[in-house]
């Protein structure tokens, strides 16, 4: 286990809250539940989701956890769901960290501590580094105002007036139930997830939706972690559809930086 200062931990947390890869969730076979009218989440026009687009996002991010609060700015470039490049800047525009990731690897430079973190982007590694209950795929879809699972995996629950996904295996993430609430415009308004114990582990709320190209994005996103008593507020100032992100997206570790590896 790497011994990290609190400040280093939260720089990493900032980056990991943005670190997203192409680890798209594989749809699992669902048991025959009695939720059904046959209504699937795919009633929302597929062109509203930006999963197949290259995008650049500029955002400010603030977080509040019991032992620390802070804020920073981020520029996020996503090559579809294949790879991502993130630059985090603090006061006066000083770059405090950069991160590149794809489904097989990540490299993250912490410029304030002259350290580099590399490894395989598994949920186990994320939990080890930052102790947050999110996968990389979750974060990719949160920034894209999309769905963590395949849209066709959600069944409409008439009684609760929401779309519902149940993971009966619980093998990878311990996910038990996930709920998606939509507004009158069929935009995603809220995503809630409960673990196998029935505890709500995350509530993602989406506000101020608008259209870029054929896609719908939220200008403001709130992530609430009830079990951690923490909150992350994301304010997006700009979303652009781009022909291709920075090329190459991957960067090298500075020779003087100390490297920590997570397999």
C-alpha cells in the first residue's frame, strides 16, 4: 500500500473522479422480473447519448468530504469510450496533474508531489487508491449524461415510475440495483445505485440539460455518496464535439518522478 499524504490523496481523487475508460459494462442476463410493460430505456432516442462521439469538456469540480474540501478546473478529452486525456489545474491555472487511460492501462502524473501512478484500471485499484465506489465506465457515462449499463438492460417499473437494472450476479462490483429517473423531456435526471446490502452508495443528479449536435448533456452534475458522507459538484462550462482528441493522448513519465505501480 502506498503511503500518501491527504493532499496527495485528493489530487488523485480529483483525477480518478475523471478517469474513465472503455471498460463498457457487459450486459448480464436478467432473470424474469415482473416489472414489465416491455418498455425499455431505449425509448430515449439513441442519438441523445454521445457514447460514439469524440468530445472535449471544460468543467469546474468541487468536492466536500469529512476530512477535506477543495476545487479545481479540468479539461477532459474522450476518444469515444476508448481512451481519455485529462488535465487538472488549480489556482492561477497551474497544472497540478495529468492523466491518460484506456481499458488496459492508466498513467497519472501528480505535479505537486513529483510522482507518477501507473497500472491497470480495475475497480480494485481505484478503491485501493481513492476509496470511491465508482468504476471508470460509470464516470465515462456520468460525464456524457448517459447510462452505466446498456440502455436495453433497463426495464421500466410501472409502480415506481423509473427504469430499473438488477445485477443478480454481484460478482464484479457488488452492484445490486440501479435506478434511472427521467424528466418530462426524457433526459436522465437522476441515477441511484444500491449495493447488495440495500444501502444507497451513489446518487447522481443531472441538471440544466442542453443539446450539442444530436446529443444531450447536463451542465451541472451532483454526485452524492451517502455511505462516505461526501459530495462532488461538477459544473460544465463547455462541451465540444471534436474530430479527434489530442494525438497522441498518452504522455510519458518525467524521469525525475517517483513511480507507483498498481497491477
